[in-house]
């Protein structure tokens, strides 16, 4: 698997307490809520375009999440595609 390094752009809106991690431009193919308050945008090739985190200031594990997304984004998208909220 070819690894493409994309430097994310990070924006935080203190008024809404939403953190957005932007990886790439384009049209969202899927928008997935992977956990309450964490939304992932995916392009048509299954690449993560961005991650939106609501109530960001309340998330103690936010630093670990950001590191995991950057380090394991290919594995994360594979797990997202197999995610079944009915289980």
C-alpha cells in the first residue's frame, strides 16, 4: 500500500467547541459518525478528507486521537467501512 503523507490543517472554533482536522479538499463521498461527536468525511477512494470533533475541549483523549488518526489513517478508514452500529 502506497503511503501518502498529507499534512493536516487544524481549525478550532471556540464558540462552537468544534475541532476540524482537514486532510484534503474534494467532494465528500461518505460522512460517518464513528463515535458520538466524531464525524469523518471520506472521499470516493476511501481516503479521509477530514475529521470533525464536537465538544473538543471536553475530550481528554483528544491528543491521542490526533496522533492515531495521523499514524493509522489507512487502518482507520478500513475499520470505518466495516463498522456496523447495529452490532
